[in-house]
C-alpha cells in the first residue's frame, strides 16, 4: 500500500513539474505592451464625397428640379465617409508610419495618441505598390518604436500586434509567424510575413512586434471569407517599409528600377526542359524592345540565376531585387542559356509612376493543318496577316488540342507557338525536325502567345 501511494506521489509530482515547465515556456507580453504600446496610434480619416444622394445636376428650369427639391431636401449634396486604421511613431518629432490604403483619398487625417491627445496629420508621401505611407504631426518628445530585423524572424516564432480593430484602441493580439517571403497576387514588391495573429479592420497600418520588443512588420492584409480574422494575416517587412519611408521623407516619392522583362515561375518540368538541375531562377517569357534587358542581350527563354550577385530562388524575387536598385546603376546578371551559364551587364532604368491576335476565320483547308503527334496538338502556320498583327517573324497557330499532356499543361486552341526553348519557330517542318532530336518522355518548353501575353508551358513528349 505504501509503495502504491509513493508511486502516485511521484506521478503527481511529475505532472506538476511538467505543467510548471509548460507554464514557464508560455510567453509573457505584458512588458512589451507597457513599453511599446504608447508608440502605437489610432488613425481616423474623413473623405468628402460630392453629390451623394443630392439633387442631380439638372437645370433649375427643368420640371424635375422642383420635384427633387421638394421631396428630397434632406438629402445632402456632400457626404462624409469615415474610416479607421492604425499606425506607429518612428521618430520623436512626429513621423508616423501606416498603410497607404488607410489614408488613401482622405481629406482629413486625425491621429490620436494613447494619452488621448489628437493631432491633424499631413501625408508626407504614400506608395501604393508597397502600401506604405508616411505621416507627420506637429509634436515633439513622442515615444517611438524600435526597428527590428525581419530577416532574423523564424517560422513558429511568437509575434504581437497592437492596433485599433473596429475602433477599439490599443488592442493586443498574439500569434506565431506562419511563413516568410510570401507572395500575394498583384503585390510583386513585398515579401510578406504571414502570421496567425488575429487582425481585423482597423488593425491596418499597425505594428507587428517580435519578442525583443522590436517592430518587424506593418500589418497590412488578411485573407478572409467572412470579413473578419481567419488566422491568415500578412505584414510588410519593416526593412521594406523603412526603405520606402526614407525615400518618401527625402523626396515625397519612391523611385524603383526596371529592366523591361516579363517573367514567370520556373517549374520543375520547365527547368528540366532547359537543362537545369533545380527549378531556381526567373524564367524570361518576353523582353521589351529597347529596354535595358534588350540592350544587355537578355532574351526570352533565358533564366536569370543571379542579379547583382544575389541568387534568384523564385521568380517573385527578381522584381524586388530590380526595384531596389537605383536607376542608372550597372548590375551584373548571371543567366542560363542553351545549357550554360552566362554573364551580362544591364543598366537599370527607372520604373514609371504608374495588341490582340485576331481570331481570323480559318481559310486554310484541312490538308494544310498538320498534327504534331508527339505533343498531341494540331497546328497550322500563321498567314501573312496574322504575322503582321502579332509583329513576329514566325509561329504556329494551335488549331486543336488533342493530347492529354498538352491539355493538362494548359495549352488552348487559338494559342500561338512562338518558340521551342530558345529557338524561334518559323515553320512546321522546323518544329518536327526539332522534336525528332528530343528523347521520349522529355519535357519541352513552348513559348506560347495568348492575347497580349507570352508565357512558357512545359509539355511532356509522347512516344514516337
């Protein structure tokens, strides 16, 4: 009996120790909130919208003018639209960082501090491409945040957001880093930090803190089907935001580099077709005529492996790298072409601030349409009118997609085949000759024109 009781005590002691150890591992955010919370601000904006539900712009002698004047006198000609957001103080003399969409089109911006003081804010500059804005209030001696290094963040690390969701000032939520370097549609210049921190309307523009009490990001977007938090939130890395804010502070605008190429993701199948062992790099699908890339000798089907000495792992890396280069700078580019690495130098240009192929009636006879059996498609050569419209020297029009591999790869009827790999297509005979040299089961990269866009598609060759 004594041995049994002793065993129960040991078990109970183990459970208590285990629970105590787990409790010690749980993070405590109180010091962070007490020290950094005062640097987080509430931002409210007012926009004046003209002629909303007012009397229409019709002449006073029009009979309907009296009707609207009589029955709708209470409807205002102007209406105020208000919205809320968050921000944080980055310098003691009143500079504040937030999202560009928080202050977009605002006629009046009010910043409220945690001590209830309110200030009218001026927009120093806003950059829609990164969704970063810099504001200024007339104040001194303000508490400010400490900037951290988002590159040191680890997936699974605890992070904290402070903001004003739905207008509830100084609300604190916590979670972990879910992913880094996340690309979102139409956001080519920001490698977002993904977290599961609860972010809701009103949190936009607020800071994301690490456990060292440093700001590592600006809470910017959420993925939601309901309008509220679903555990998928995205923050702009603070180093990206700081670079933008520094330019806005100096000149009120942001300059970015460009080289004039269209790129696409390099899949494993496409990498194999170009002779690359890994699907790393940015595949060039088209080059703008007389653009820096064109002048440097970069061609469609090239794969950019390094830019300015930095490896390009994913295609989404390249726009960010190019944009970060000062216009006029000469940059070394390592690319892959025809099975070997090459080096070129491109002079980066400045990015500006902010033709269709006709579906001609098929006039060719069925005898003129031939089948490229190993790709499972029926094609015909472009006529003179189509060549002129596309402004190309050759190509094949896809008449039918018969093979499962071509259909699965995304090839459509009406597409135009411009090249196989880096070899431009001039005739059907040339294509058949090229395919004879390719082994069975090999992925072949086709440069496909669809509408105004060109992209590479990998198709696996069938048996001869």
